[in-house]
């Protein structure tokens, strides 16, 4: 507390559709505001998912620390709750270094889980999950769902018996927390504390974004997307890698299996990515207090405008007691 006011630490979140130049803008801000980048893309967090996710190569990160990128083996499960726990640790570490955390990615659920909170469930237990999967293999998914009905009728009523992943998680929560997941949900969420988030949105013209998406997909194929997917499919645990169902990876996998032509794979990936970008914008428009810029994040003029906007937002708050990092042009 300072003079009766809650101290808050500055945080920037960049939102917008895929291919809008969010990573370029994040790098620009990080260089000028002594920042570190925190990824909130649900696929970039996995090692080996590089080309198809548009992951910035390490050599192009300009020495800026990137967190929650290449953090997991492809076979590991990772939920929005897991992301929140890990992101909170990272934000605390960045704060101790007096750096500016800059959130960038495209998974709106992850960002919302961090900023608004998510139910406080226990960390996953791989041993318990393996037992439940074996049980489902032997006796069917419906049997595991009936187990959930006994432990947590409310959650069982809203979870499809065929959605084994969600059923297992609900049972896992009941067993580990010793109370139902529905009861934990009922307690409400705890939003992010101790940070003041300035949200920057990129919303380039749809026709320009679609053109860039089409070009980007073609470049991904030219850069080795087929080989990247082929290597992932060659893993002994490939059937358990959920991220192989992501856009681009499933089209390439289908083409490798002879289920579609390469030309169709490119076209479907482009079309699906365009649809995904539209859904992202629908989600991010629901975010409150976003300052939107109708352009791409790699536009130098837009970058300068964003920098000025972020500086102004934090400078005005700084006079009201923000606990801010130093040194930085922000303050």
C-alpha cells in the first residue's frame, strides 16, 4: 500500500487474430520498455510445434526472454488452469527483476483464465489419469462417467459421457480435492491481483488479413511444415498428442496419409485459419478495456502509436501509486 492506495504492477496484453503481427509488436515494445514476453498460445507451449504455429525462432527473438514457449513435451497435457498457475509464477519472477511483462498469443481462454481467474482445482495426477484411461479402455467411457455421477452429479449432467478428457478431469478433481468440481466452481473465480493490465488490440482490415494468412500458410509449407508434422507423427506417443489436431497439423497429417492432396491441404489450412481468425476476433471483442489499432503489428507507424499509448496509460496511472519497474521509458 502507498498512501492508502493498492500498489499495482504494470502488465501489457496484446490481443488480436492470428497473422496480425502480435509477436512483432511484442518484440518492439519489449526492446523499448525493458520487457519480457509471456506466451499465451496453447500450441506454441509445446516443443516441436514450430512452423505450423508461427512460433518466432530463437534466433529472431533479439535476446528478449520468452516464457512459456517450448516448455512442454508434445505428449504432455496442459489445461487453462495449468497455464494460469505457470503464468502466475512467471509474472512474479519478472516482477522481481523489475521488467515489464508482455503477454502475447492467440488463445483467448488462457488469457481470460489468467486475468479473470479459473476455478481452483488441484494439479493433475498422471498416475490417476492413467488408471482412469485404463478403466475406460476396459469398461467403456460410460463407466467412468457413471463414476463421476456418483462423485459429482452436477458436473456429470453437463459433461458429455464421450468427452473422456473432461470426464477424467472432473473425477480427478473430486478424488484429489476431496470435494466436487461443481462445488469448487460455485466458489467463483479469483482475478489476477497486484497487476494493472493495459490491453492492446490489433484488428487489420479483413481483406488484408486474409491475404496475409494465405501467404503465411504457403510460406509454412515452403519452410518445412510437412517434415515437422512427419517427425511428430513418427513419435511412439503420436496418437496421444492432442496438438496434432491443431489447424495445419491435421491437414498435413491427412495429406501424409493420402486422405487429401497437398493442394487441398494448403487450401483447407488457409480457409480454416481464416475462420479461426474470425472466431478469435469475436472472442477478443468481448474483452474489456482494449485499445484497438486497425492495422498490423509490424507496421512501424502503428508500433510508434502503440508505444505512445502504453506510455501514456501507465504514466497517468503512475501518479496514482503504481508500483512500477525501473528503469523504463514508461515512467
